[in-house]
C-alpha cells in the first residue's frame, strides 16, 4: 500500500493497474465496508462486507472533436448484492437493465435497448465558466438499457456478461458496471464516465 503523498500522475502506470486500450483521463478507486445485521457471529449485532468502487473517465474512441449542439446520455445497471457471511463471500447478481436516457444529439454514439414513447425536456445551464458558456435545452429520450460501442470500454447492458469487465489489477473480482454517462460539448472531445463495483 503506497503512503507517499507526492506521486506523479505521469508515473501512474507503476501501480499495477492495466487499462484497456484508449485515452483515460482520470481514475478513482476506493473501498468501503457496508455494515448491516447479517447475524453471522453469535452475539454480534453488526457485521459487513467490503466493496470497491472504480470510477474511470476517458475520451471516446476514436477521440474526434465533437461538432454539434450540447448533449448527454446515461444508464444505470441494476445489480443485487448478496452476502454469505458464513463464507464471507459477496455475490453480484444481475437484476436487469436500468433506466437510461439520451439527448437527440447523442444518437450517433449510444443506442437505448428499449425506448419509451414519451419525450421529456432537459435543461442544463451553469455560469461557472462565465456568461459565454453554452447551455443545453433539448429533448431527451428515456428508456431501459444501453449499447455503447465507441470505447474505450464498450458494453451492452442486456446481459450480465455485456456489462461486466475483466479485472484490471485492482481487487479480486471482475468489475460490474453500475453507471455510465457521456457529455457532448461542442469543440471538445466527448468524455465518458464509468462507475464499476468490485470485490477487494
């Protein structure tokens, strides 16, 4: 376990983490213990399991500059967590495709596996970058599940295998995709964000 507080990002490949091919711009991994009344040990009211969270941000592949109106897309995947306290084992059980959305502008990057007929309005405005920053006022399509094929990590949430990633050096289990979102900003390369859960 590294305790040095002055680690250079340029040396990050020394930590034993193996990225898929692509242009990743940030990584964050942490582990937390989920406590509950699992009744594992007699006389102990509270025990728990530890689960890891891995957040990755990357440019799409190929990293082309986006030309068009601002847009976004996202999906949440449903997983049940079952803990066997007698064996101290945590299991992730795929529970189906979660809610998804995409703006009209994102249709060339993602497909919703099931689209609902109703369209909703999406507004996103922030003045943090000054008054000349762009804001979004567009139609949003909602649905269930998503297929994403522009990498660096592709997925299809219609099956457990389609949204499970092989271990890349952190933890002991595969990585279970929890959330995904994409931001389309005119003049920039689109950025995608992935959140995975794993067993330490």
